[in-house]
C-alpha cells in the first residue's frame, strides 16, 4: 500500500490543493462491495468471519469525511472496475444524499459499462457529476485506471482537507533520497497532540500523531508492505524488539490469554511504558498503564507488554467489546478482569526484574533478547544470531542471504514461553560508560531498626552529609549517620525556605525507593 499527499488543481477556483492518496494492489471490489463501502450503514451477515473488522458499515464514511469534504474511490477486480464519489460539495444544500457510482465489466481487453448494474443513461449522469464536482476529468481518470494495468487493487483520493486554524489538519513532508531513517517522509496530525493516559507525563508519543510511527506497530504480525510519502515503512513488531522477555499465560473468564512482557530501550529513553492490546491482529489500545504504572511516572519505565485479546473480546453470540472507531474497548466485565490480570503480572515482573536491581553502570544500552529481520519477498521474520551486527544488513534482505541462508518456504521462527536471557553485549553494541573517574551509582543500603524520630528542617540543614533533591513535589533527604544511609520524605506544595520549621518523620529504608513509592509507604 502507498500513502502519500499529492497536489491537484481544482477546476472552478484554479487553486492548487493537497490530496491524500491511498493506493493498494489487493483484490479490489465488485459493484456490490463498493455499494456497501459508500452506503451509510448496513447490517452485517450473522455468519462468523474471524477476519472481519467492520461491524456497522460506517467506518470508511466517518473516517474519510473527518479528513476531507470529498473522496473518490476507484477499484478494479479481474472482471470489473467501479468508480464511486462520496462528496459534501455535491450534496451541499440537498435533502437527499446522492452518491454517484459507475461500474464497468471486462469484455475482452476493454472495460465497458456494466448494463446489468445500471442503465447507460444513469452511468452517463453519474460520470458527469463526478467530472463536474471533482478535479478528475476523463483523462485523469484514465491515467489513474492505468495504474492497475492488468492487475487488481483499490485507489482512494481525498481532497478539500479539513482545516486546523490557518493550516490543514494534516502536515506532510517528503523524505530525503539516500538519507537515514531519521529523514524518511511522514504524514502528521497538525496539532501533534498526545492522548491523555493515567500516570503518563511524557509527551514523546509519536504514534499519537505520526502515521509512519503508527503503521510501524499497527499489526501484531506485519506482512503488508506499506510506503508513506513514497518511502517504505519498516515494520516493528513490538514483541520481537524487547529484552528480558517473559511470556505469561493465564485464563480470564475461562478464556486463554498470553502476555509478552519485556524492556524496550527506545521507550525507556522516551519515558514511556504500558500495554499494547491487539484485536484480530490490529492495534486497538497503546501504552495502557496498569498496576504501579498508573501511580508513578518512574515505575515500569521502559516496560512494554503485548497481548492479543481477540478471544476475550469476542463473545460466542457475536457481540464484540470494541468501540466502533477501533480506538479502544467498551467498559465490560472482560475488560475489567483483563486490567486486573495485567496489573498483577506487570507488578510481579517489575518487582522481580527491576525493583531489586542495584545500578552500577550509567548510560548502558540494552539490546533485544533476539534481533529479527523480515524477508522482503515472503514477509516472514527470521532471528539473527547473537554475534551478528544487524547494522550490516542491506536495505532489501531475502531469506537466502546471510546470516539465515535459508528458503522462503522455511517456517517462521517463534519465541518460546519463559524467560529468555541473552547477553546484552552484542557485536558492535558495548555498554556506553561514562568516564572512569565518574562515581558509580550504588544502591541504597538497607538498614534495620524501627520507630520514628522527629526533626525540623532547620535542624536537618545543620547535619553533615545532608543531600536535598526535589522530584514531583516530593523532597528526599539523605543523612549519613554512623555509616548508615537513611531516607526522609514528605510531600510539599512549594520549595521550602529557611523560615520553614515543619516537622517531618522518617524511618529506616526497608524497601527500594521505587517499590516504596508505589506501595504507598511514605509518611507525611
């Protein structure tokens, strides 16, 4: 599929305007399927179809009209070709909505008007309406139809894009030829606003406004080749790009669920974390924070979970607990039980793998447990050996190449359940340490003892070895006394001054600091 923004000239105003183009080489649609696509709502068959995503038949219309006022659909199968025009410009001021559709059937090497679907007079009337109210004339329509050749596919063109202030709702830029991955073309939402998520403070969430970032992870198992602004999107299946990976299985309402948990260096750098929920292989909810993640920005930082909830969210009676816009799940017992199960598993993973760690190295680069590469022919994923430098891979890679040296017919490798531990010191990826003279960070020393002691701020300031830091409205005071490290904490609404004489309580540190904050064991 190719997605890009082109410039086209309107007939009446002679104004150059942007047009969003989506072109694929799929099977195309016949006349009846196009009618369903552009009609406002239809009842789906009661027959169970595991590959069906749409439910009420309103997704294309609402999505297209949200982006622009006018859309043209051109589709071709092996035996037919159809042209459909969904336009606000054409129907402005009308009581009844008019949707011109022209269908053709193949007769030898030519496409002739399909008189079994419409009369010749109706076909001419609809074609004239398309030419009058769109930038497409017979030559441009012929040029676009020629893109199919003898093959099949669908083309969608959207223009008169919605506006955002003095600009269009979309922003686009082309990639640089021969440039790196940082210079690839992209289509962005103009506002670049991130979604509100409980516990999240980071604004570095590109998939909320970047089409390229969203398409990288939209599929649980990516197979499709997608280009944005004429540069190929490199798919990034999340479960294959994690380190310290754990596969958790369980039952929710007597239905099996599998969760893949791991640590992502990229998301740690962006201060992100959360669960990615897929339904029928498509991303529905991203960065969903559960458990301790919802209470602290540092708890769970960099931890990513991937789970397929298709079996859980599809009832046997055909009911689906997914919003119509495919951007979230409905409030249901299934979803509530899923949240509880995910919270428990994520907290256990964090406690076992991160809370008890003592940090002895700074600026260390974590690599995935396995590095993967996708064949550009069969679209299967192959595991790279641990001693292979993935940066040496060519832009186009096939199964017969190094280091796999196999065939496209070979079955795709899968990750086995359990903990996978692979050395982080891969070829070309040594830990990046600071200067050896820098003092290494040591874990907080645990001390024993019970009870509380009352201090005031003025008295604390006179103590030797006093350290003062501010983080999210919380002051942490460290006093060294007789070789023991102790932690003081209290909530503040402003930075304390020398005139403050508030008393605070402290107790010896019994848990790592992050675990203490999440479990609510601080005193005021």
